């Protein structure tokens, strides 16, 4: 505000000075132009000054005429002849105090000097008023600025306080709370919208975690209850043969261990902690070996495993994980479809990489199950029995994401088709080789 005041004062002072100089130039030219080229110019100027003094008793402007010997021959002010052009002159005013004026002197053709003096009372008065006016303006602007700042700070504090109360409620466990958007605008609205989206995602994650825990508890409870029943039966019935009891108990323990092993594999893959050896993998011989290995499994279920098309495709990946992905998909058919279901395996090469297809002619899935069953412990809604761990497709999907790919379920009408896409882009593969990605 001080800088603005100084600049404003300087501009005002310059404007006043320029207006005075313009006035002096105008009046000097007006008188000199009348006698230009006149041999008796000094005489006519002297008469014009005397006539002007007779008409103007009081005036802020004065005319003075000097001859070639610098003697004053007309004019009221007793000053020394100033140099030609603009200058400041000093003279004694009516109150016997020295005053200052702005003068413009013009040399006449015969050596005389015509001077116009502008008294400085107006300029001095303006100089006296301007600092106080600038100071008053600065103080008013300062008061208004500080008031606006406090008002803005108060409004900001109220909005932040409301957000803080909601954050405290969320920290206490109420994830249903959201920041109200009706009173927000600008950057506050953008911030509130971002926080609400984050809270929606957090609530979804917590709900998924709760569902995961519930499903895990349900899947573990069944084999544990069967194991407990076996132990209770053995304690009450002496006729139970020990080898048979031991075999059945071992099966239940194996089922529990398999669930935990699958959970550990899923966690390692999704968090990027799975020990891996990325290398150039030729998918065709890998899928041929998998088909040979899994064909007896499908045959035992009364179906067949056919290989439709296998293109020569090479990707950068972990062969052990790709092997586990394919085994999980084929075992999923053997576990969750009726006897006699046939499986078709295919590998196609495209511009974006490889697409592996596992298609069956079973009963298929409802459309609403396509996304849900790729999550842990989820099974098709039409499943007649809760067989398997419910982690096969979740692990397969995590392995696909680990390789920067995707797993998609498609209605085969009849049956279900699983499409696994793995990119073969060199830059992407290089980033995979540089470090294991974290699946979202």
C-alpha cells in the first residue's frame, strides 16, 4: 500500500507539472505570435502586459518583459531574468514571504525576453493535500483488505471445521458420512468431491474386506466342523478303525491347508512379493504340455479336452505363473461343471499380444456373475454345491494382471469362455522385468 501511494503521488505530481507547462506554453505562444515579425514587438508586448495588468488585479499567472539589457520594462514581479525555456523562479509575495513559481522565457528577435510565470499556490496546495489523500486511501484500502481477509478466513475455517468433524466421524468408524456439497464451490467443491470419491472407495474396500473375511470363515468352518465331528466320533465309538479315521482327518486338514496356500499365493501375486523369474516364454509348447497334463483330469470327469488353434507367440513372463493360471482355469471347469463337459483350448496372436481362450460347453453363468466370481471365495449363483476353495479364478485373474494383462469371462452360449490377454509390447515387458508390478 505504501508503494502504491508513492507511485500514485508521483503520477499526480507529474500530471500537475505537465498541465502547468502546457498552460505556460499556450499563453506565451499566444502573446509572442501576435508580434512575430513586428519590428516594434517589445513596444506592443509592453502595452499588452500593461493592459492585462489593468484588467487582472489578481491572477495566478503573471507576464514580464525585459529589454535587451535585461531591464524589466513591464510586469509586476521583481525577478531576475530567467534563462530561456522552463525554469523555477523565486519572488516575494504579498505576505512578504518568498514564493516559488514556474516560468517560461522566450527570447524576442531584437534581444528582449518575454516571461510567463505561473504562481505555485495551486501546486503547493495539491502537494499538501495529496500525501494525506493517498494516506487516507491506503488506510481505507488496508481496513477493507484486512476485513475481507478475516471474513474469508472465517468462511474457510467454517468449511474446514465441517470437513474436520466429518473426518473425525469417519475415523470413529462411520464410513457412511460424506462431505455435503450444497454449500461448496470452486476449489472447495473439487476437494470435497475428491474426498467423497476416496470415501466411497474406502467404504467399498472395507465392505469387500468384510465379505472376504465372512467367506473365509465360512469356507474354513466346513472342513473344521467335519474334522471335529470325526474326532468326536472316534472318542465315542471304539469300533472306528484308526487308519480310516486318520485318512479322513488328513483329507480335511489338507483341504484347510490348500485354502491357506491359495490365499498366500494370491497375496504374494497381488502385492508383488511372489518370487519370479521373468523370461521369454514361448506359449505354444507351454500350452501343449498343459493340455497333455490336464486331459486325463477332464477325461475322469467324462469330458474331453481339445486343442483348437495354437499360434506361435512369445511373451515376457513367468512360466510357472502362466502354468498355474492355465491349470486353475481347466480345474475350474472340472470342479464346477457337470460330468461330460468338454473343454477347448486355443492360443491366438494379435497386434496387442497373445490371447489364450479356455471354452467349455457346460451350463455357463448368469451375466451378473461374470465380474463377481473373479473375486476370492466367490462362486456362481447357480452352483449346486460349494466345491473347491473359490480362489481359482481370483488367482488366475491376479496372474493376468501381474503380466499387465486381463482376464475376461464371456457367455459362450452354451457354456463359458475365459479369455486371457497378455501384452507382448517390449516396453511393457521391460517395465515388468524391471520390477514386479502391484496389481490394483
